[in-house]
C-alpha cells in the first residue's frame, strides 16, 4: 500500500478531519420506487471513466470518475466522493496505491461491487484548505456536472476521506447536511472549516488511539458535534488498549435516520489498520472498508429525514409552524428577503443576513400553495416566466400558477407552473444574491429550511 504521507500541518491549520443489508441495492435494471433520480437519468451519458476537468470559482479543477461496469442510465446509483489526504492525489485514491483495486476509493470500488458511482476529487496544492468555501463550491459544481449527465439517486450522496480529506468530509457534513446523506471521516480534524454545522447528518468517525499527527481528541470533537446535532443519547464509547491490535466500534442511539458510529483502533495516523496487527496498514486486509460500506449501504433511496423529518406532512403541505417564519438558505445561512423592504409589485427577492423584520417573514398556505409576505404580497415568478433565470419577485396575490409553490420534503421549493426550483443565482451566498427559478439539481443553493 502507498505510504499515507500526511505530514503535520502548520500549527495555524492544525488547530482548526450488525451490518444492515442494503435495502436499496442497485441492480442495473429498475430503480427503487423511493429513489430521487437526477436530471441525468434517461440520458445517453457523455462522462466516462477517467479524469474530468471543470471550471469552479474561476479555476480549472479536476476529478477522477468511475462508473459501474454495468452502468444503466435508468438506474439511480449511489454516489461516493472520496477525498485524498494532504500530499495525496486523486490518482492515489482512485488506484488504491500499492494495495491496488482492493483499496481504490478507500475500498469502496471493491465493496460497492458496481452499485455506486465513485468520484476522487483533486485538492488545490494536494490539500483541502477550503479558503472562502472554494472546495465546498467545487463539490457543488462536481455534483451539478455529474448528476446532469449520469443517473444518480440524489438522496444517496456520500463523502469520505482520510486526514485532510477527512477534514473536508467533515466540512461537507457541516455545510451540506441537506445535500449528503452521510460522511465517513478517517483520522480527521477541523482542517477545512465548518460552515453552519448545526444540522443532523449520519456520521461515522474512525481514528487511531496513538495518532501523533491528528490526535484522537480532535476526532472525538468532530464526532461530538454530530452526537449533539443527531440527538444521540449519552453513551460510553470504549476504546482498545495500546498493543491490543484491536478496534472497537460503538453505535450510538440517535434520532431515527441519523446514526452515529465511532471506531477507535490500536494504531496511528492511517485509514487502513489491520485487525490483530498493531500499527499495520494494508488496504487489502483492513476492516475499515467493510465497516464503512456497511454504514453507507444501510441507507435507502428517498428523501432524507432531515428535509423535513419523516413525521412531517407530505410535500404539498408545510411542516407545523411554517407561518410568519424565515426561509433560510442551507448553503448561505441567509434569509429570503424583499430588497429594500419594498412593498411594491415587482420588488426583487434576495439573500440577506437574517434579522426577522417583516420583509423576511413568510407564511405558506397549503390550500392555495402561496408564500406570502407583508400579509398580502405573494412570491411570484416574474412575468409568469417558466425558464431558467426567471426573477422571483413579490406581487399582489392573484391565485395564478406562477404564484403557487410546492414546499418539498427534500428541502427544495418548486414553482407549480414551471417545475423549477427556487435558486440563489450564481450559487451565491453573499448579501444581495438575487433569487431566481432554475432547473432543480439538489445543490445547497436550492435547499431551504423554515425558522421562527
């Protein structure tokens, strides 16, 4: 196996990575009835196995893609993003290094057995600093590109990574909890930031008790955030003794749909420890790939319980309390706002820091499917537009279809007339970002939650 050469990060950065059988097993034939197919389903794919280059944040960024050998463009597949360590590359992840195919994509190529689309992104400078959220944006752009071409179950997105890649996966758990179903973090720490970090997401942390690069206490800290977010009961998580050669996996009792697992092992800074061999690393023999796959494969297709919880009403009805509330963008953390506190017909909606004033207070009527502000103004697709880029404004309520909206269980808000999603234009997160209609792709700039 290739030596995982993660070096000690500079102090300023280092201060900041009963197995369930898969109920939704992709067979290459018919999709699960509960799948959430991407726009690429049914299309003749243009993306094959190998390296792809896209534009993201004004830079050329690359990733390596692997489709199932029996890829069927009518079958929505799981998608797994596998982030390399500091000093590693997308090639190291996609090939498995000296361990070969048995360890490719952290063993997910072997374990998934042609039931998942696999992605190995390349970090800038062989790392994931995520400056100004650039690597999260890169992930959004990869999702958009891949899912527009290939058939993906958008409710079954996963991220995993080792060390710096673990920090990146943790960053996605913080900022894209409504986009990813679960993350697996090998020997991670908070290295790539944590924007928001208040939403539940399924989480599996794996860490060596003798890690002298990123101390296990840093991994516990990441885990503990999601123990809180996921409503997990307090529970002792035993860890093996030094020299035992063992690992111990603890499964916490958490809110339904949001499991947390923690695996501590007798070893140092590595993602592929071997049971019964203290300090050994081997991608062929490691137990981590099997446990990671069992964790990932337990999830079935369909809406995540977080968007909203499974106990919530159906898509056409809002969750309780969705009256006089703020609508908050998952990606930006900012509120749907009427620019300039205007009450005029045609006033533009935008993102703005949440302050709770009347121009950010919305109510949803399940019967009329209207979203109203100021009590008498409706969220409106300007000019009854149904194309990408149509401005979303306010107007006197008329009951027409361009003022009707579905508040969906996957976190999106879609226009009844157009079928398009409420979208923060240009993937923007800044104050003043305009809201528009755009083809639904499941990105964070199309995910919304309601807050009192």
